């Protein structure tokens, strides 16, 4: 039996109220007053979202060993500020079809991904992954099946699903990464049918298959599902990130594909090698764009 | 299955290198300088610079109005510290009231834009222009200059709109 929803759940940090308020803001606040709006809301959430702030601080301690704890508070604020901008831009694209300017790093890999018949787009909770998926799907006229960690709030999840499907003009389909057995089969069938499956590979949640990997010298648990999928489907994995560079400007970072080829070795070592390549890629991108790594739950062992 | 895709990265690069301004004045200046420019909200100078100017004018107005009634020293410092967030809350109220007005206008069929932004923009520009006119009557030179700066920018932008229309440019 589920616990009845209480009225104040809407006001929780992950409650739907803030998403609805964001939609109101974007349809009512002229673009030149949005920096002011986002500045003050970031201050508000910096104090309200204490667990997220603590998670960012714990990540920063690992990414920048020996960094000043006071300066890290400023860095945590900056990370939340960038997070506010990215969710705001994604909602802006959905509601007003606002245009954004893009530059591409690793164009050849992006072209290869667009032309591929069945591939895995491996990304992280970094920059504007929602906007990236929507723009990619529209530009390439490709369907993307986006796998996400389930939202804590059911209403927020519904709101996000609708937003993503609306922003991607129906080309982005959301699937939740839960413990249900059918999902891997669905994803495998989608890849075999030539679709692109987008998965966030920087954080493993409970009940999801995971394996130990090293990130910034620390042992972390990363999801191994994307690599198993790549091994079974014999499909390439394309690491892809979309980071905010300036106001309404983004950079798409595509990296060399990772392959999980059947080459006579056992499955475990193929997957381990692929995960090693992924964690090196992830590490290099996070090191450069630490203020846009929105891993708002702790992933490193507590210190 | 074969997918034919447009040259995404080239299209992206072209868009990224393109200049985009929302206001007519910078668009006209860029065109006169021979740059390829389009109407888009790409400029951080417009977003941050213009936003801070609009928000700053309302903060200055509130400070000028209330500060003489606040006891000097720590109270004035505290007042000035809390003024910007208080002004932000006042803006939230303004957006809300305007949204209600737009809802009524929509029901009556007098407003059909997809978002309320054009109406909000009009109200905020009108209010800021009123404050700038009040600044012109102030005894303080720097407030007069601030008011004059706003009115000069407004005039130049309106002029740029007319010129761009006459040149049939977006």
C-alpha cells in the first residue's frame, strides 16, 4: 500500500511545484531579467537543497584534492547556478522553442553517431543532457530512447517526461532505470532496430547492475548495463556531453567511441576494459567542466 | 538500416559563429559594421548588462525613496544588503499581477502571443522609463545621468527599429 501524498510534498526540493514555477518564470520573465531571477533562486536553493550542496562539496573534495573548503562553497554555488541555467534553458526550448548556439568538439564522432544504425549514447549528469537529446533528435530526425534514474516525486517525473517528449517533438522517449527485468530487453531490441539509446553512466543507483571503477583515484560504482548492452548488441558506445559555455550557447563534446567487441576474451574483461576507457573519458571531461557536473548525490566514498 | 543525416556539425558551427541580438540597436550596429547578424537571444551583454541595468534602476529608485527614512549606520547597511532580494520579490509580484492581466486579455481575445513575455517586457520597459524620467528631475547629478542614459538607449533602440524596418531587415 502506498503512503498517501501529502500536500507539502509539492514544496520539496524535487517536488513538481518548482518545475511548474520554472515554466511560469520562462513564459513571464523577459530574457534579460532571467540572470537576476536565476541568481536569486540559486541562493535560495543553495540553502534549501542541503543534501545536494553537500554532495557537490564531497565531489569537489575528490576532483580538486586539497582545495580550500571556503572556496568550495563558492564552487558549489556556481555548480547549482549552472544547474539552474541548464534546466531553465531546457524548459525554455520546450515552451518557447528558443534557439541556442552550438559549437562541436569531436564533430567526426558526432557524425558517426548520427549515421550509425543502433548505438549507445553514453553521457553523464553533466551540462544540459535534456536539451542535448531534444536538439539531437530533432536535427538528425532520429528517435532517442533516454534512460533516466527514476525521479523521487511521481508528479515531477510526469512533468519531466512530458517536457522531454514535447521538447524533442516526440522523438525522445523516456524509459526509467528501475529493477524491472523487461527494460534491458526493450533497449536491446531498440538498438537492434537501429535506434539510439541514451544512458547516463556516471552514477549507479540501487537495484541496477553495477561494477567498481576508478574515478579521480577513488573506487566508485558505475552502471555496467550500457557495456553489457553494447557487448550483446555489438553496438558502439559514443561518449557525448553538452556543456554550457555562455548565455544561450552550448558546446557538444563527442569523444572516440568505445567498443565491447567479442575478441575471444571473456565478457567480464571486455566490459572492464570498456568501463576503464569510459571512466578515463568521464574524468577528463569532469576535470575541465567540474562546475557542470550535476551529480547531486554523493558517489565517492565518504571521507 | 541506413540513416541519412544533415551535416550537423557544420550547421552547428554556422549557427554558433552567427551573431544574434534581441534588441534592434546592437543588430543595427553589427550590420553597419558589416557583420552577419540575426534576431536571437545569444548575447550575454544583452542578458546580463541590460538585465542588471533594468534591475539596478529599480533598486536605485527604491533606495532613493526609502533610505532617508532609515537610521544611518548599520541599519542603512542592512537595508542596502536586503534591498536587491526584496526588489526581486517585488518583481515576482509584478510578474504574477501581469500574468493575471494577460489571462483576462486572452479570455477577451485581446492577446494571442504564445507567452506572456511581450506584455511583461512592455510593462517593465514602461515602468523603467517612468523611473528614468523621475531621475531626470532629481537634484543628484549621477541620478540625472542614469536617467539620461536609459532614455538615450531607449531612443536609439526605437530609432534602430525604424531604420531596420525601412531597410526591410529583421
